[in-house]
C-alpha cells in the first residue's frame, strides 16, 4: 500500500488513525540554509531554499505518540546542534529515546581544511513508546553499531529532479531493515523526493508520505511509481 498526500503535515497527521503507524522515518528541515562560498570549492552551496529557513522543529512531534503503534519506532534526522532539543521535546511528549544514529559520509561537503574540522556525518534520534517491544532486526553478527557508512546520494537516484538534501536510498533501506518488518506501516511526513517511499516499496513495507511542496511531491510520486519490487 502506497498512500501519498500533498499538504501540511500538521493537518494531515490529524487524519491518521490512532496507533496505526509501525514506524516513522523522516528527515525534516534542519534550519541550516545560508549563503556560503562552497560553489567556488566545486560543490553545491548550503542555501537549500526557503523550506529550510524558519522551520518549527517541534510541532509535528505532538501527533506522534497518538498515531504510533504500541511497539513502533521513530527515527528523526537532524543537524547535531538540534538533536538534543528534539530529543528533549520527544521525551516531554512521553516518548523514550533509545539511541542516536550516525550517517558517516564518504564524500562530505568541503570546508576550509586549515581552519575547521570537516563535517562528515549527520545524526538521527531513535525513540519509542514507553514499555514498547520494538522491532530491532540486528544485521551484524556481533553488535549492531549505530553507524551507517556510505556516500551521498548518487546522481542516478535523482532521476526526476534535484532535491538538495536527498538522502541516499541505501541508507533508508538499511534503517528500514533494522527497525521494520515486511507489511509494516511506515510514515514519512517530510517525504521530499520520496526516498523513504522508494525504500519501502523495494522492501515490501506500506508507506504513507506527506509533502507540502508541489514540485517535490510530483518528483516523489513519479519515483515511487516507477520503482519495482526487488527480490530478496
């Protein structure tokens, strides 16, 4: 089941039935867009667009405890400076923080290497309801480290247009494999260009995607429509 909805997630989430979502995996705006000189260094800048400016980092969290199933999981990506505030807000709504995930990028955005550390990672928090018996499909034969290592999104994945902060498909599939099972209901309320939806279709998960921007919504719709299930 694929259910794509265009509009404000604060309104659309109110229509989702209680305890009907097994996992929320989402990548909301980080509020980090600004002018810089990265284009002169051979990479795109970080003025991602107006959608990444002045965003309310918390309001969408209010509906999560109601719609999340008893044993469901929530994975929220954000910049490291925001992660602590988001985690505390989740706790104020009765959710329990389990761990922080790290995506280590093989090809991070450049910086002045003589003056700063290069930022080669992004973070996500993982939380659940209290007393949940959450899904955790360990992929490592020893311990599952909260570390996902790999490159930025390949150009071949941006087939219908360029979303400036599009997550790579491999990353979303790895997270889904750990935190969900086949036929689970997965929600991404900041769908963007639809990578989580493509990953869900590949891995036989049900997907609800919400996106306000019409151009990105159309990109997501086309990407997901053209995706065939993989055999595994």
